[in-house]
């Protein structure tokens, strides 16, 4: 039941509403208590005052569609973590992790000054989240500062997938004037242009300019000819011409002049984000989902009271550690170092090899627990095409390692 919601209302027999966080035309977001996990969560419920409930429920169904799909495989830590949800006669809600740090809209200026540090801290992980969506054939379509939340521990998180669409389906939605919407999504003479990953690239470009300068450039012209790309130097940013050129291309009014997708934009910005020069991919066997990784990135499970890793793995059995393993690269050689209590398996030409952290080994020996292999090392070299299985090869989360 979503009507007449009040503090104390229990949604779906699980989520006890505590206080309103935010409310808009489609939904109200509550701080809630998850009785199943004993953790705080955010619960988005249908707005009681919605004038078009069929449309609202369609948005909820789409958001749940994407969240349930992504929950089956690895996701970047910079995508908000899904807890549960339903759209039926009894319950209409989406529950996600509760992020207490506020949005970029509030964070920028109040806690951090606009500039290169904010650009790197928020821009790089947000680009990775949107690039993940694009590789999965999904376009977000509503990226803006208020839809990026700042975690106290871990990367910032992109939220709100209720406007997201498949790249195969497109969208017939026409948004109101919004400084982060490209011409093809606004009431302009370009509204018949195709919508795709390049539409998110425009929003990313505008968001990155905002992080650098603190300024938002509004466009409200109905004619595409009145729009222009954004040069952050015109807004006072002290940035190199190479960075300005990338952001101008990202915010080009004509979709064909932009980067094709967020992966291409991220690659062009890697040196400005100051991320490691080398990267690789993890591809999940059953879901097919692919995540980008750099040396130093941790993989593990999401936990409400732990730092969120760069890559979050599905973990219904809760045998993964929040920081289960870390990728390393030294002298041109990739390796994976276990940081867990249950270990990690890597498939080599000689069969499965087991690695386990020193702490995990000590705990197992104290408990007289059997080891898959005697005297395991804490790390192992990785080769292109190796398979990685946290906990065990039968645990259901096998990843294939691919060097870029």
C-alpha cells in the first residue's frame, strides 16, 4: 500500500518508513529501516498526489527492470545499489542503499570548491557508471547534479533509472527545458533527432563543466542554431586547452558531433581524471555484464556500513568480503591480491589456483577449517582471459579478466 504514507508505515512487510528525504512530482523518497537486514535504506514510493498514476507506475516498472537486471552481475560502485522493489496492487516502491552525503548539487560549494579536485573525485566514477550502462545497452537520460549522491565512504553514486531506456527502444519522452538535457530531449527543432548514448554524453559534459566551475549554463532556445558547445574557460575555469576541447565536443549541440558514448568520453579524459593509464575489464559469465577496472580497484560486496568498492559483486550468500580482492599492476604484470576471509580462485592453464589473505589463512587455521589448497599465496599473476571466482568456482560469480 502506498497511499497515506506516514512515519511508521511498513512497506511490503519489510521497510519501516522513518522520515521524508525528498519529494517530487512522481515520487516521495523516505529514509527507512530494513527489518530483514537491520540497516537503513532509501525507499522511493509513488507520490500520493500524482495526477497520472499509470505513467508513474510505468516509470517504477522501468526502474525496477534495470535494477533487477544489473543486480544479477557486477556493477560499478558508482551506481546506486539496489535492495528490493515491487510494482503491484499491494506495493509500489524501489528500495536502494541510503546515501547520507547529499547530492552533488548541495555538496559542491558547501563542502568542496568547484575545480580540478571535484572534477576528478566525482567526474571519473560517474563517467564509469554511465559507460557501464552504455555497454549494457542502456541510456540514463536524466543525469544531473541532483541525481549524483556523494557517499562518505566510497565513490559517488548515480541514482534514478526511471527515465532510462534501452538503446534498441529509444524514447518518446520529451523533457522540459533542463540545462543538462541535449537538444534532442528538449522542446527544440531537434526533438526528432535520435536519442542514444550521445545524449548522456551531453549531460556528462555539462556535469563536468559544473564540477570545474560551479556554473550551470542554461539553454532555453527552441532553435538548435541558437545552441552552442560549452568552453569551461568562458566560465572562469583554469584548464588546459585539451580538456576544454574534450568538453566542447561532449556538449556539442548536434548529436553527431559528440563522442559516441561514455566509454569514448572517459578514454579522452583519463589523463585529466588522473586515473591509472592501464585498464582492464571484468566480464561476468552468466549476465554478460562488463565493468572497467584499473590497478588499485577493489572488488567485493556492498555493505551498508562499509566502504563501497570500485566493483560490487552479487552476493546472495553473503560469503564475499566488502573488499574481497584488489587488482595490482607492477612492471607490466597484472595480479590479484586477496583481502578476504574466504579466498579467491583463479583459473590457470594448470587448473584452479587458490589465493587467500594472511588474515583469512590465520582465521581458517584457528578454526581448523579445510583449505582448498595447502599454504595458499595471498596474490597471483593474471593473464588475459583468466577466470576469477571469489569464494569458489561454484559460488556463481565467475569473472573473465580481459586486458585493454
